[in-house]
C-alpha cells in the first residue's frame, strides 16, 4: 500500500555520511566511502527496499558471529553483497581481516571485531558498541559454534558446558544486548544458526543437540516477545554442509551419509547464506518464530 515507503524512511533515518571513520581500536571499515551503486557482474542482484529508495537511506548494520570461515564467512559475504554493513566476529583477528578485505575488494563494507563469544561481557559490550558507533543495529546472526562430541557415558561436564556456552549462551547474550537498539529502531532481524541435530538428535552429540534445540526454543520465545516491536526471530537449521566442522568425518561415513540424502550431496555454505539473506531482508517482516531447515532433504 501507499504508506510503506514513508515507514521505510522513518526506519532508516540517517545518511551514509553519518557513518564514522575507522576507529583506532584495530577494526577496519570502508563505510565512509560506501556507495552500493548498481550490482556488478558476479554480484548478487537482490535489491533491498532500502537501496531502491535511493542513496539518502542508510545501510542496515548486521553482526555475524563465527564469520572467519565456513558458513559464517559465506553469510557475511552474502549480507555485504546485499548492501549491509557487516560486523565480523570470531576469535581470530587474522582470519577476520582476510574476510573483511574480501568484502571490501568486492565493494562491500565490513568491520572485523575479534571476540570470544564465550566471554559474555565482551560479547555484550561488542554488540552495544556496534549499535552506539553506527547509531543502529538491524541484523544479528548468531552463527559461532563448536562441537565436543562423545558418547554420553564418556562426556565430561566441561565438554557439555563449553558447547552450551559457545553455541547457546552466547546467542542469548547477543540477543539480549541487541534487543534494545533494535527496539529503538523498531526493526530487527535475529537469525540463530541451529542444526538438524537440534531437531532429530545424533549419537555422540548430546551436548551439541541440547544447545541447538535450546536455540530453537529461545528463538520462538524471542519471536513472541519482540514481534510487537518490529523484530523478527528465526532459526536456520543446516544439515551437512561442507566446512571444517565436518573434517572429522571419514570418507566412508561421508559416502554412507551422502547416499541417504535425497539431493545426494552435502550443502555449500553459500546455500545457507542464501536462506539467511532471505530471512534478513526487509521484505521478510511477516516471517517469525520459524525454523528453516536447509538440509538436502535429510529431515523430510
Ligand atoms: P566452522 O567452519 O568450524 O566455523 C565455526 C566458526 O565459529 C568460526 O568462524 C570460528 O571462528 C567461530 N567460533 C568458534 N568458537 C568461537 C568462539 N568461542 N568465539 C567466537 N567465534 C567462535 O563451522 P561451520 O560449519 O561454519 O558452522 C557454523 C555454524 O553452523 C555453527 O553454529 C554450526 O553448529 C552450524 N552448523 C554447521 C553444520 C555443518 O555441517 N557444517 C551443520 C549444522 C549446523 P574462530 O575459530 O576464529 O573463533
């Protein structure tokens, strides 16, 4: 209807010029020179409503945890290609710097902010600082994750707690810190990366499955709590995706699993990023509390 463009411009009030110069704290940004322009050959051509409304409309700011490699890296590249200013988080400053440069060379805008998401105070401080530095926070992708597999009889308390802290508690801490700036902007997209393991379980992954199932319950609660404020909360649950997380799988097990998958292959990180891009878009405001399973048909 006719009222939609006016609402969009209220949601995105400042201009690109209001974005700060790179701070002296070690992170990098080319935000000051940011001008999305028309998509170039090889770039994604999805045009967000903010871009359609012209250059006076500010870029949405996204945080992606676990952005140094694998699925998180692909999500960061994709959101940057969509025209978002992407804040990259993981423990490795060097790897984040490389992803940051990759985004910048493709004409996108990114900042690297090294942080261990298991450190709740550091993570909450980072989220608050991003929101205050840029005057907004629109998209939060909680993707950082680890495994500490073992059969339940042999699983230590430490392995259980570490997985819960990195995979679940960090998402809670980041969502809590992000809720206030998102409420201020009356817009938000929270996307938590779970796993099909959180839905169907997996022998040797009681800790991982518990954390991933916990993300689903938490996300549905956030969807109900924050929906009235214009904030959506959804889960993307991948199946087997080609990243370093699957390095431990033997070739025999890979072959065995592949045969059971309707699409007869493992997923690519870009295919998960595609789902995240869809959920994060301005046009996905009526999608909340959902679990998007991207698994080649493993759970169907
Ligand atoms: P990956 O290649 O091992 O990447 C994991 C990412 O998380 C890295 O960027 C890592 O960066 C970061 N990370 C780990 N611990 C962290 C910590 N304490 N603080 C900050 N960052 C941390 O794994 P992936 O396959 O891309 O997995 C990404 C997400 O998808 C995870 O949540 C995973 O559970 C989920 N998933 C993966 C699959 C799959 O088949 N690959 C399937 C279902 C779900 P640093 O090491 O630099 O800190």
